[in-house]
C-alpha cells in the first residue's frame, strides 16, 4: 500500500506540458482598444447545458465589466466603426 501511495504522489506531482503562442505586437494593439461588447452566450449543445448557472454568468460578466472599466474601457451595445475588443 505504501508503494501505491508513493506512486500516486509522484504521478500527481508530474509536470504538465504547456505550450503558448503569442505575437509581440498584440499587446500594443489590444491596449489601443477602448470599447467592448458582450456576445450572446452559446446555446446548450448536444453535451447538455452550460457548466455554469445564470447567476455565475452574471457575476462573471460583472467582474469583467469592472476590470475593463478600471482600465478605461466602456461597453457598447452595438458594433461601431472603430475597433471593439
């Protein structure tokens, strides 16, 4: 049993491979955006309902709204001719 427990601990501590891909100039482009808008949430698919409730969705939207507004962004209900994030 001790060997099983030790094996489980070693496997649980194994590194997870992570890959990233980014463009150095993307940060500058994103910083130039000042408006954003919310898209309609996706409809439940064949796998069932979304993994969160309407309450969770509302709290998530509120948190993102506050974070973006703290950075000087504002929401727009419709797409404008300018760039929207």
